[in-house]
C-alpha cells in the first residue's frame, strides 16, 4: 500500500514531473506573494479525513496546488528575499533520489558512498577556503544555525577541557564570545541552548561600513578579562544577513591568534563565492578560520535544508561529538561515522544535492551564476542611485540596502514607517518580494538577488515598482 505497483509509480513520477515543469514554466507570471488567510487554508485542511483512503494522484494534485498558491514563490525571479534560493534542478533530482533510496548517512558502514561523497565535498571546500586539506574535516548540517552551533561547541571543547564532562559550571568564570552587532541571531539561541546564556554574546560596534571594529574588539576582550570573564571565541561574519558585509577577517584573525581565541567565520551565505575566482577576494583572511559555516541552501542554490561546518582540524569534531554505543555496529573505516562527528544521529544524505549540482555545472558554472547575481545587484544599485534612492552599505555581493532620500531629515520612526509602507506597496503588487530591515539603527529597504533567474528586466520592473511606491507613500506623508 505504501509502495504502488511499478506502472503506477511511473505514472505518478511523470505526474509529479509535469507539475514541477508547469511550476517553472509559469513561475514568472504567477504572483510572488500569496493572498491568503489561515481561515482559507484550514477550510481546505479540515475536510482531509485521515480515516479514509484517497487516490495518491489526487492528493498529489491538490497538495501541489496548495503549495504553489499558498506560499511565497521562493524560486521566482522577483523574490528578493532572505537567502532562500531558486533550487538547482540537479539539486531537486538529488533530493528525489535521497528520498527514494533513503540512505542513512550517519554511519560509514550504512552508506559508504554517501559518506565518502560528502567527505570529498568537504575536503574540496576546505581546500578552496585555504584550510589544510589533510587535517580539515566537517559535516553537513540542517543549515547555518546547526553549523554555527557546532562551531560554538567545538570552541568550548577546545578551550575548556573540563567542559566536556563537567559542563560550564566547572569553569572558574563566565565564558563569553564576540560578534559584530550585525551578527546572525542564531548565536543568541545557541548561547541559550548550550547553557552559556544569552548574555554571553558580546556584540561589538561596527565602523561606517558596518564591519566589526577590530580596535573595539581588542579593548572589549581586555576589559572582559579584567572583570573575570573568560573570552573563548570570536565570530566574524563573511556576508552579513542584513547587507552582505564581510568583517575584516585578517585583523580579527590576528587578535584571535594573539589572544588564543577560537575564530569561527559565519560565511553561511557569503562563503559560496569562494568558488568564483572573481569574487573570492571578498573573503580574504578566511584561511585563518578555525571553523567555517557555509550553507549550500543559500548562495549555492540547492534545495533546503543544507548547511556545512568545516573545521581546520577534524579531530575537534571527534573530541566534541564522540560517543560509544553498543547498538551501532563498528564501521571498518575508522573516524568516518557522522554520528560521532556531529549533532545528528540519523541523517539525510544532505550533501547529495551539492554534489550533483557541482558535478554537473562545474565550479565555473556555479561561479558564473553567482557572478550574474552580483551583477544584477550592481545594476539595481546603479538604477537606484540615478533615481534619488541612497544605497547604504557598500557591499560587492548580491545585496542592496537603500533609503529614500526624500525622507532625509524626517524623524527615524517616520522614515521607518514610510519605507515599510513602500515595501508593502511593492509586495502587494505580487510582482516582487522585498523587505525592510535596520542596519545599525538605520531603517533601510533590503533587496537580495537570491534567485539566479533574475534578469535585468526584472530589476527594471522592481525599480518602477519602487518609484510608484515612493510616489504613493510620499503623497500620503507630505
Ligand atoms: C549569516 C547567517 N548565518 C547563519 C544563518 C542561519 O542559517 P539557517 O537559516 O540555515 O539556520 C543565516 C540565515 O540567514 C545567516 O544569514
């Protein structure tokens, strides 16, 4: 019952293939944002009676339509969003294969090919980042949050040997770590869940370009030590969530070396550009990292969920996650069991979608795609500058943050409200999804070219939408 007959399987796969193709053929004409209330969705769900069987073909059709119509269309060329990409087709096929064969990537002996394939990818990326390939190792994660959490746990384990068995209470002081004020908020949750407490995250002010101020970092570490706190790690961000800013990695690395602190680089989004010879210079200094987060499900355009944590020394993973169990058989390949090297036990073969994408498009294909997205952002920045929008934060990656110069001199709240109203106007058109954010207290509109399908005509359309939004909001606020 759970496995239909062969001819039905083929029909269903063909039907699913047709639906996916229909989605991508029509994507551009569909609205990016749904107009929907929870009431309507519940009205659809309530009659779904789990006491009765239903033909899978019908379930497939109706579920596809619900997913298509009642959610943001993330792959849409007009989705300028929060790093969720248009997925590569190779990645879609890989996820289908991974679901169908259901390989258990937790232990080498359960899926030698899967584990070796992920090892190959991790070593490849470690080499691109300039880490020592022989020693470096890592693991695929559910995303950036798990990878960052892995980085923090490795740092605690490295810095405080008593932490492993006795926990934080064995330490003579409160451990603290540092991020710029533009950090990703996963670190707050991580500090909470690993028992450090949220106050253990010390944020450092940024300079005029929104990069962590290394001088203030140095001073804060000094003051914290004098107060009996125990600094153990610095997080540098390579591609901030707000604006794609890269912290001064070389300067931060020098401080970490001098102060014997673990350097974690959160390159969840920006790290992908290491594949592009043209863009990788943005990440100069990343080779000094002890651990790096890079998420294939962001700028590397594979379907969610896929993160990666790479450590300079693979032994640190084993030190942090090692366990002995009677119920998992020993693998003949020592040191290659993911369940002893990472948070997860049972795990999906996450790396397959990255493997099949990079194996088919090649590094250069990937590089060209990202360079195109960066070019689209540059084109947008130029169009905006010509129309009295002010681009804020100089990033050479694919994000543009900007403000309306017509609002100069108005109070903060008024600027913030007016720009939010403009964004609502654009989103309400159904042609584009953009958002508002604050960079160091400055209200801005944020556009990230997350879909590799975005072309200049989509940017032109967005610029017209923004101008119309500004006209309509200005006429109300004047
Ligand atoms: C810089 C950065 N780090 C970490 C994360 C968290 O990644 P995830 O959402 O995959 O957990 C994000 C998410 O956008 C991010 O931008």
